[in-house]
């Protein structure tokens, strides 16, 4: 008999175990998404590896669905996908076993591309809107993982699929593109650019801003009991770490055509 998945009342994460798998945007290989203790997401390689094959700084373990950056005393551990991703340059020396695993993932990526099952994420910059805009929600700045119109709801539908509706709903109040001052964090040096483009939602009602923060469409925002199938794509914005996504020109959208009037 088919059994419906349910969230445990004591679960520190709203994610269902069956919904944490995804695909790397760079290489197309499978990744498992988990939350860390600081609520930031991390993509881990699906399989466990022997501790002897993984550098100490790359070892992670899971405890009650939360990823922790060290071993748990066992002979096995998890490793971040970024270490094995064939489309990334390793930041530290890796063992021959991990190098062989990277080659296997590279071969799988090539097969996915050759068969048309995967297209690497290489979208060109658009003059109309930043690819990864900075968004102000509930007085905090976040970096989106895609253009506003591509941000999808993270909730699970009745058919156990991810909701296809966008967060930027056409029938809901919208935010405003603004030029706002860059505010470095404490003990950070000032940046040469004084202003940055921000999609500001501070003028929206609290419920709307909370809907954006939880990355839900209006339908699932009204059903808080629905589980999430993936983590929200927001990253806490750091002007020094995310300088590549700073823009100082407001997006320009083409004027509507009046030919049919």
C-alpha cells in the first residue's frame, strides 16, 4: 500500500526526505540538499565515503537531518558536491580516490550532454534585469539564485511534485526596483561602488514579505501545512563575497506595444 509522507513534529527541517535530491546546475549530477546548523543550505554527494579517503576539512555528517562540518567518529562521512563537481576547480588537494570519482562524474556529465538530458547553466547576462538580483525582504538583503520571474515555489503539490507556480505572482502586489546604498558589514572595508540595484519588498504587507522569504506562491502561502520539497534559494547577501552580482543601473523594460490599440 502507498503511504503518504509526513513531517515529524520534532523535525528541525520542513523538508521531506524524498524531496531533498536535485541536480547540480553546472554538471547535472545528482546532489542531496541539507540544511546546516546556521540554516544555510549545502549540497552533499549522495553516497557515503570512507573517512580515510576524504580530507578532514571536507568531512561532513548528518544528525537529525542537519549537516555538520566534521566527522561523527564513524568510518564513513559525507562530502560536499563542490569538491567532486567536474565543472569546479578543487580548492585543496584531493586523494586519488576522489580524483577518480571526479572523472566518473565528468563522464556522466558528458553522457547527459550528448543525449540532450542536460544543458549546462550558462545564461548570458541580460541588460533588462540582473541574473541573480539582490532582494530586500523583512529589512534584510538576500541574493536570489535566479531571475525573479524564474523563482519557483518550493512547496509540494498533491501529486508529490514541486509546485510550478512562480513566487512573483501576477495577481499579487509587486516590489520596486531601487538604487540603495551598499552597507558593508561590521569590520568590512567600504566598496568603491556606493549604490546597488535592489528589488525592494519593504512596501508590501508583512504576510507578502513572509511569503517571499519562505519562497511560496500565494496558494501555498495560504496552506502552511504543506511540506517543502527543496530549500529556498535565498543566500544572505554579503557585498564583499557577492561583488559579481552588484549592479548600479536600474533594469529597463521595454515599453508595451500599442499597435493593436
